[in-house]
C-alpha cells in the first residue's frame, strides 16, 4: 500500500531469517520452542502473502556430518527456495548472503535468527555498521539462556537496532483494515496469531452462521481487483526478488 505511514512497509523492507534449524533450536532456552516455531512460521507466511522479499540462510545444513535443514514450517512456505548455506556464524560476511541483500535494493532489514547472541547479533551489528536500518524480531529468535537472549537484545539496541515482535511487523505492513494487504494476512493471523487468531475466527464464525455480513476489511479487493476473504494463497516467491537461487 503506497500510503502506509509506518516505518516498515511492504515496499521498503526485507525479511531475513537466519538459521532456524532443528539442531540449533535444541540450544534455545529463552522461549518455548513451539511458540517460537509458530511465530517464525507466521512471519514467513505473512511475508510470502504480502510479497515482501525474504532471504533464508542456514549454517552447516549440508556438507557436514549431520544434516540440519530449515524448519519444515518454513520450507513448506518456500518449497522452491534453496537457503544460502554457510560454514560461518557470521552470515553478513558470506558473499552470496550479501548479494541477496544487495539485490533487493532495500535498506530496512527485519531480522530473526538462532541463536540470538551469536548468529543473529553478529549480522545485525554488521548490517548497522554499513548503514542499514535493522529491526530484530525477538519472539522469532531465541538464545541459549534467557540472560544470553536479553544481553544480545540490549547489545543490538545500544548499537541502533530496533526490537519488534512478529505481529507488530505484520501490523506495520498492513495498517488499513480495508486494504487488500490486510485481507492477505487474515488467514495467517487466524492460524498463527494466538489471541488475534481467536478474534479473526470469532468474526468468521458469525459470518458463517449468517448473523453478520463479511466485514469489508476481510474482503478487500486484492491487487488484481477481485475480492476475497482470508486465504492461504501465496504471492510470487519473495526470495526470487531477493536474488536467492531457486
């Protein structure tokens, strides 16, 4: 939406997901793993539905003793995308990763990763040094301990990064309840949004029962001009725009 007054818009931001992998997740103790997986899946699906360029990267997912792919909840959303695999915890120093960032032409990075104090913090701090504006999604990230996670958040904030949660990101992308962008996110909130999802489901139950008409904000015209209720329909893979290989 061209008249979005928020800091983060669909047109100016890039989603960067770093090392959301099962083995690495076993080291996370700052957030319930089920909650974190749900959150990052919701954020990834929202980016896909909205058409926000998304960069996926892993560490040691192949070519090592053990195979450690991305969470299936992410690969199911981006089935045709091969994540950029690395051997270094410092994703920002990987040429292919940087090329994917540069290819978007955007300067606002929305970053989440495992673990917070290592792989996420290293790339956040490096991006800030190069003039990028960084928002880190704390509830889609996790540290080895609560203290490690919180220390990393403080360190990133002190360097200039901005903390945010995944629902706030999607809210900034689509603030207008009558917009097609908002309609595109309805199903994501229903499936992944917790209390927000319950609200969406309650409204839809009233519509299904014939008690109220479909709210205009849930049947807004999409970019092609048709009208729709919330669906899981996906736009063209955002990572294609970011320069990642398919």
